[in-house]
C-alpha cells in the first residue's frame, strides 16, 4: 500500500514538473520573420490623429449596388455585396453590370457634406470589393469605372471632396478578387503557386497605383485576407505593410492584412498585434466588463445599420434596422473602451443614399454636435462600468458619463478607482451643475439632471487624483 502511495506521489510530481516545463516552453518567444512590427501602441502624430478621429463612415459602393440583393427575380437575404456568390453568377456575366454603371445622382461634394454634418472625421471607401470592380481607373484590369458609361474617376472625386471638408480618407481594399483568373483560395500545386504569385504582383501594382494616384490617403483597410493562400504567404502581407509605409509615411494599416510565418492572423504567434490597429470587431463590440484587454492596443470596429448589409440592398425589412440611439450607443461603447467606430452606408446604384441613411446621419450629427466633446480624442476612463451607460476620458483628464439608461432612483452610481475623487459635475451643453454626494469609500451618487433630457446625455465630472474619499469608512467584517 505504502509503495503504491509513493508511486502515485512520484507520478503526480513528474506530471507537475512536465506541466510546468511545458508552460515555460509555451512562454518562450517564437522566432518570427513576419511577426508584429510595432512595440505597443504607435505614438506618432498620424496614429494620434487616427485615434482622435474616433468616428468614421464606411462606404460600400460597387456593382452590387445595381441589383441591390435581387438576381433574376429572386431576392437574396444575405449581404448584398455578396450577391454574385449567393446567386452563383459567373464573373463575366456579373461584370456586364458595368454597362449599367452610370450613377447620375452621385455628387462627391454632397456625400462629403453628409459625412461632415454627421460628425465623421474620416471615411473608409471601398476602392475594390470582392467582386473586383475598381472605383478608380486602374491600368491593371479592365474592370474599372473607366470602362463604364460613367467613365469618371469616382474615387478621385471622393478623395478630393472629403479632403476639402477636412475629412481623412481611408481605403478599403479587398485582396480576394473574384474577377481575377489567378486568384487562388489555397495553393495545392506548383501551377497554383505560379498563378498566385502573378496575382500578388497584380495586387502590389494596384496598391502602388492607389498610393501614387491618391497620396493624401491616410489608411489602408484590408479585407478578404482569410483564405489559406494568403495565410500561406505571410511574407507577402509583411511586405505590403512595409511597401505602403515606405510610400506613404505615417499611413496606418489594419490587422486584417497580416499573417505571420505560421499563418496566424491579426495577432502573431507571440500574441503581438500585427498592423497598427485591430480590426476584428465587425458588427460586434468587445464586452465592456470582460474584454478590457482591448484597451491595451488601438482598435476600430465597423458596423452595419441593418443586421448585415454593407452594400445597397433594396429591402431593409428583411432584418432588424438599428435606430439612431442604438447606433450612438455603439459609437460611445467603442470609444469608452479606447476604440474607433465606423458606421456603414451603402449608396444606391444611382449614387444617392436611401432616406433612412440620410435620416440616421442627421440624427447622429445632431447628437455629436452637442456631445462630441465626450467622443472625439477621448479614451478609456478606467472607471468600473455602471448600468446607466459609459465613461470616457478626455485629453485633460476630465471624465464623461454618457447616460443611456435613466434610473428610477434618479441617482447615477459612480465608483472611482482608489485615490480618485469626484469634485464637481455639470450637464454638458448647459450651465446646470449636478449634485454629487459621496455615499461610501470611492462611491458617489450623481443626480440626474433636473429636467429629464429626452436623449442620451453627458455629465462632465471634475475629478481629482491622489485624494480619495473624504469620509472615514470601515469595511464590513464578514
Ligand atoms: O465580406 C466582407 C463584407 O462584405 C464587408 O465588406 C465587411 C466589412 O467589414 N468585411 C467582409 C466580411 O468580414
């Protein structure tokens, strides 16, 4: 019996040793040629500007805007920009839509004005979506605006118009290109490898063309990079990042582009973020309590207004459509965790926006005009999340409470970190001072405004650090 006990103890010891040494092994740095290039958050002015912008608009505009989700009389509920795939339309047939591409109502200046009035500080434009149609006259393919009845360089017009309004332009670019004969989903043979390397050269050429023709572009947002073919060519993603950064000093690049030596995407095999900011939050947001790790790096989320329509779909009744307050909630949610938010618009084939989108832009603009101080250039505040809404922190250390849920108690609970006290509170956009009562150690009741605002509102807190609570408190002995 004693012998058996000893064997069990020895076995447990050996298992523990082998577990702890394997834990140590996993901690070892994996040597990488194509891993992350930045150490921590970039702090240069271009990145700071990207971060301070906080609110952007996404424009998904391509041939898919013409059928708007319907092919041969059948309406497909899936994302409209994927219609070619849902309806299994061959590329040559799909590209015949180019004959109908004549957006007579397109007015870049109006688009830029709409974005400005909405309070957007930047725009992300689909230069080329998965279908392969280019909004600029690329000399590397015939599938471009130049070969449509429209003929104009629509991308160039947009870059100029948005820049004239002081709005930064970011380029969305899909690497996956359904129109290109050399694109491969995976590399299974030497022939695939040769074709795909021709495709990568074509892509390099298009990217260099974009960077040269439109040098004011501030960011490249890559998409369609999830296929095995790209993961097998992590070197190429590192090369593109370097190439664009050499051509356009200060340019920012999303994590979507990157794969490392082992095909790991977004974060390399050592867990470091690749690219300049994380771009994995599409139509979802990190949990404000459980996912605070995101505050350690820069990130940007993007969101559709219906559940999942990026390009124009003629029937929005097929899924839930977010209200302006729900969209504002998501913008603030992102900023409260140190992220940016990009709200998507899918203009029609004629170049106009649907009325719902115009109304939404106006509603967001109205709110941002009044409360934008709590959004632009703001960051994670470091305060414990409360049910009434979100906190953000301004550049001068002021803390904002953005209240979405009005409590019956008429008291908004604020719990401050150790050593931080709330000195004063005021309602943004008014001269009203708000009553603050310390209720326990590092806990305060902040009164709701005298008159209930009929919209989410912002209370500005004046806080002091290295001070803490004034009362003498004793924790319960339990
Ligand atoms: O497939 C695309 C989709 O159509 C859309 O462009 C979004 C935008 O973030 N990105 C891809 C889906 O992840």
